[in-house]
């Protein structure tokens, strides 16, 4: 019981949804749909803006389930640091038990595997790689999140590269341009992740992690974030990919402001605006993405206000 009252059945049911961190799934959706749209454009395949093709919807759901399971695994491994970094996750408060979380991971990953059989072998290969990234990001001996540069590389590979390639593979056979664009998306993701590590330095330092911000310092991590986004924007222009080019370049000013001021709210705003910019650029061709983001925002605000008494996502909440 939180906030002096027992949660409703709806809120208790939503506990098992929000342990998946649905707002953090949005970047995957963005780059998956960007890859799918690229495949449709290059292969003269219809891509309705208001209704995703069945293969795209199936692939997106499978990739989402893999990443969601990875988020639960990450939380299970990082209860102490999440508490220190004020993540206010459900596992560290015991709202969702570790046993229930383990069961949910199994259900998610088995469901993703079953869905993948409706798609191509290349998609299944990418899905398997994404599962491996999700596991090795959190678990030893790799535990990529614990040290630079692998904290950036794993996120870049999981969201940007695998996200775009899986989207492409859900529509057409993979090509060299898909990989090039995916790498550029990965650079943009790495830039944003480099900046987010700054928000978690207190808890990560206590846990003995060697993340980007702890290795380079806050100023170094901030400058690296700006450089990576700038490079992604330039390469996007070279490749003629509007999402990579304008998403990165339009996100830069607030990231520069955050580095100049050093204020936590400015950093959070820069991250939120970056995601919003990329979402709008992709949402022009996949309007249902914008509806999905709006639904997550609305339900998240309802849930966190009822469950914890604050507004999320919102200004000042990462």
C-alpha cells in the first residue's frame, strides 16, 4: 500500500505492465519502424501510415517482448543502484516479487520466439542476437552495462542496429544500406545513452560500475554525447536518411544547453526531446507510432500518479 491507500485492481494489474518499463521501449519502436519504412521504400512495398502490415506488427511485438524481458532482468540485477539513482522501480519496493518477475521473463521470451516463426530466418537471427544482447548487458561475465565503452556499444547495437535491421527484415531481405543506416542510428543512440549515464553517477559509483560518465567524467561524457549525435547527423545527411540526419541534428541544441548548464532538469529535457523528435520524424510515415507513444504517456501518468503520487513522464522525471 502506497500513498496511504490500497491500490485498485487496475493499478495492481498495471504493476506487471510497468515493470516492463513501457516508456523505455519507445526508442526500439522508433528505429524498428524506421527500418521497416526504409525497406518498404527501397523495395516498392506499400507501407500504410495508419495501419502496420501484419509482418511489421508481428516483428515489432516480438522485438518488444525480448527487450521488455531484458529490462526486467536488468532491474533484478540492479536493485541497489536503481534505488540509489531514484529510479523508483517496482522490484526494489517489492511490489512485484522476484519470482513473479522471473516467470514474466520466461513468458515474454518464449512468446517472442513463437512469434518469430511467422517471419524470415534473417529476422529470427536478429531476434536471437537481441536476446543475447539483453542477457549479456546485465549478467556476468560480460555485464556490458558495468563498463565503458560496452555500455554504449550494447545500447547502440540493441536499439539502433538491431532495431533498424529487424524492422527492415520484417518487410524485405536485408541489404547493405540497411546495415549502414542502422549503424548511424546506433551512433545517435550511443550519444543519448552517454548523456543519460551522467544522471546515474551516484548509484553507479557506489555499485562499483565503470560507466561512460564515471570513466570520462560528467563533462567528458556530455561532450562525447554531443560529438556522437553530430556525427550521426552528418552521416545521416551523407546517406540521405532524414530520420538519422534531422533527428540527430535537431536534438543537438538541447544537449548542448544541458552540457553548458550542467543542470539535471536540462539533461532530462534533452533526452525527452530527442526521443520526441525521432518519434515525430518516423511517425510521419507510421502514425500509429505517435498514437502508441501518446497512449503510453497517458497511461503512465495515470499509473504513476495513482501508484506513487507523482507525474511520469514529465518535466524532471527521467
